[in-house]
C-alpha cells in the first residue's frame, strides 16, 4: 500500500492501541466483584470496554453507571485497586515495538495522548519502557478537556512543534476518531484494539483502518 499521509509526528492512544491494559483493569474489577461475593469475569468479556477505564469496567462488571447511587464510591475503590497493580500483566500489543522503532528510524516523532489520568499513565508508560522513547505524553487531566475534545491533541502538537495537519492520530475508540477530526488531523482506527461500545469501524469515519500496528508504516511518509 502506498503512503497516504505526509507527517512529521504520530500520536497514539494508550489503552487498546499501544498497550493491552485489559488484564490489569479487569483484575481490579474482579477484586471488587470478589468483595461483593461475585465470581470473577473472564478478561475476554471485559476487554471491549477497557478503553473506557473505570466507567467501562464498572458498567460491564457491576452494572453501575455515572449518576447511580454509590457509583463514585465504587469508582474510587476501583481506581485504588487499579493503581496498586496497574503494570502486572499489561503488555504492548504484538508489533507495537517494531512499529515505534521504525518510526524513530524514519525520523518521525511519536507521542501518547490518552484519557487515562496522569497518576496512572506515568507508571504504565514507564512500566512498558515507553517513557524513554516517546516525545510527549498527554494524559486525561493534562488539559481542561479530555477526548473527544481536541484540546489534548492540540497540546501534544504544541509540545512537539508540529501543526495538527502534520500529525496523525491512531486510536481504537470512536472518541479517538472524533478527537482527531475535531483537531483537523488524519484519524487512523486500530482494528486490533478494544473498539468500545460501537465497534462498527465503517461508521466511525476514520481516514484509514489498520489491522496490526505494523500496518501503520505503509500509510506514512515523513515530511
């Protein structure tokens, strides 16, 4: 496939795009279920909602949603559990390391833009060894607004010294595509990721879809 996007930088979502964080998110959820006398759920059942973090896990695992009684208490409990063991089983998806190495060899900067709060993003990124490689990390609380608002992508581009049109954003959730669209940058959907509650990629309006991380390389041409 010939290159479709001339870029100076590549921005990635974290959960479900660079890293498979579902095992540790699901582990935290199952510890909450255990305390409530409920059996553990298979990670495969929780994986599709992992990109939604606490909200997704509590919804799928406990039937609790924002606004429900005791939701905030359960959310705080979940986040405490997750923070205590957030890099136990989290791994890079197959092909990610090779993709990132190739981007560096091509002289392209790359960064992370996630809705994960800084207190979780930092340890996960460090645990994966990405803190020594990435040029920028934007967390969900770095800017006043999180995705699908474009503010986090604008901030990443500002720190990298590139225009939004000179970057692409790769994500596995509809809000990632919406954020990229709002920021005026090409949006690439990661079909190997979690895909969230609306997995119909054809309806997302992404500029391209990749089946593996390495597929990204054939879509890019350095400026």
